[in-house]
């Protein structure tokens, strides 16, 4: 009894000390971010989220409008051979522009960031960049792809890639983040061979080893690509 | 004697059971606070990452411009739908012909013209990846039609590094590269300025210049490849 009481008192004191430590840490963590800065940043984040919602709503609207136009054109084409001829030509060009879904043999490429902290320099070389995606898409087209989609975003003749650290923007966005899934339809053997070539994608392969980025490739007999749901407006260019 | 132990036992039992209960309660409290602490730190880290002002500013700028483009596309499609709803076959023919012309431009199947920039890059040792980067930067910077050394380029035209040098659409295209981009000249000039500045700091580059022109003609066209594997 005489020995047990000091022991339990010491235990309680130790636990109380730990609680105090954690409470202090908690308060410190909260004080680290000045409320003004957090407020400003939260306002910016809200702006991004609002813009993303508008972006998604606009895409849905575009998809619906294209569907309605297609139906109206089909109706008109059923009454005129000239219209039907034009519609067939447009359908072919729409397919090549990525405005209609495409399916067939192909490959799926999964690209993911290396684990956090795997680049001790803090330069984010463990993160997937838009250049990585650009290089992969170019390689796929060069090796026989007839259509490509990046995380559900169909590539068109006007497509471009941009972004900042760890963020990939295809055309009109919104930003995509790791893991990125690239699906291509076309010459499956050609694409698999190009992706398996150790001399292709030098930057990615080096960072795969150094920073554990992951690059997974899988061929499939039937891949599906969605239609492009963004804008193909080109107001500054006209026929010569 | 016997009463003392019996009278002490309950007291002793209550003390021995209250001790562990208190310790367990405190341990529970510690665990609770530790959990809150860890979650709070994770949240702080997460929000700090998200709150990178440069990333947020870039996203806002990009999304605002994108949404403007999407709005323009919605307006165009809405007009097209209205025209189709109001007319019969002739309205449909007009709408289809307009789309046909537009898609031929976008896919690089016809010669085009418009305002833009002309970049000249003279270098030795630049690779296909350098050319792809340059063309992608211009495409992301507002280009609507592109050509390199009179070869038309759209996304999907293979730009490949071969033993003989860089090929564009299967044709050897050695530097100097004259890149023509038609589009919004304000945005394109801004992009070209940044590109040429960066290129001049590259030891492989002898010359990197650009000029803005009010009307550029791209006569080169792409031959459409039919689908062999894909089914629309």
C-alpha cells in the first residue's frame, strides 16, 4: 500500500504531463496558421471550388446540347439525301476530333505519385507532372493510338496540357491529380511495345527509380473512350 | 480483529478499483487528445498544401478562362440548335456545312489564316521532346493552328526522335525551326516571350526570336487517317 500510492501518483502525473504536452501542441498547431492567412486561402479555395462547379455544369450542358443537335440533324437527314451526305461527313470528322465515344483494342496506363517525402529536396520530383502526361500521350499517338483519354478527358486535335506542381490540366480543366489514368484505343501491340521500350519516357523512368513514381501498363481487347465535353471554339482562325 | 479487516477490505477494494479507473480515464483522455492533435495536424498540413497561393492563383486564372471558353461554346451550340429547330433540311444543311468547315480547320485538313506569332529557334542538340514542349506551350497559350517548318501539327501528329533527328508526321524536320501559331495574339505574344527568354538561357540554342503578325497563312495540311482499330 505504501509503495503502490506513490507509483500510481507518478503514473497519473506522467499521464497528466503527456496530456499537457499534447494540449500545448494542439494550441501551438492552431496558432501556427494566422487566422487572416487561413481566411484568405479559404476564400481562394472556395473560388476554385465554385469555378470547378461551373466548369462541370457547363460541360454537362455542352454534352446535352450536342446530343440535341445530333438528334435534330438526324431528323433532318432522314428527309433529305443531301443532308444525310453532309451528316455522314460531319460524323466522320466528329469521330476524328474526339467528339464521339470510341472503343476498340488498346492500353491503359496508370501513373501515380511517388510516396510523400521520397524527394528529400522538396522539389516535388515524386509528383506526376503535366509534362509526364504530355509525353505519354505523344508516345501513344506516335505508336498507333487512334484516340486517347486522360482521366476521362478526351484528347482532341486542339488539346494542350498545363498545370503546376502535382496538378495536370487538360484543355479547359478542371485540374486532375494523381493517380492519372490514360486510356488509348488503337494499335495495341505497337503501343505496348513503345511503352515497354526502356529508352522511351526517360524522365519518368528515372523518377520511377529515384522517387518511386509508378507507371503501370495493361493492354485490353476493348477499351472505351468518352466523347470530348469541352469547347472547340477557334475564333481567330479561318479557312485560307 | 476480524471486524477490522472486514471494515478495511471494502475501503481497500474501492481504492484499488478507483485507481485503475482513473488511470484508464486519463489514458482515454490522452488517446482522445492525441487523436485530435494528429487529425488537426493533418488538417493543417492539408490546408497549407491546398493554400499554396501560386497554385490557387493559377487554378483560378485557368478555370476562369476555361469557363469563358465553355460559355462561348454553349452560346454557339445554343444558336445552332435554335437554327435547327426553326428550319428544315436547308437549316440543317447550313449548320452541318458550318460544322464541317470548322472541324476541317481544327483537324488541320484545310489551309488556314489568321493573326498570330512566328517563332524561330535555331539550335543544335534539341530533341523531339523540346519541340513537343514548345508546341504544347503555344497550344496551351492560345494557339488555334500550328505549323513547324511548313508541316501542319495538331495533337496526335507524331513528333519522334530518330537517329537522323526529329521527325514531324514522319518527315525529318531539322532546326532551325520556324513555328507558326495562329490565335489570340496577346496571349500568344506573352507565351512566345516567356518561351524565347527561357530558350535563350539554354546553351544548345543559338537563336530564339518571335514576331507578331496580323495575318499568317498556313498552307500545309494533314491527310486524315481512317480508323483501323477504333470503332466510333
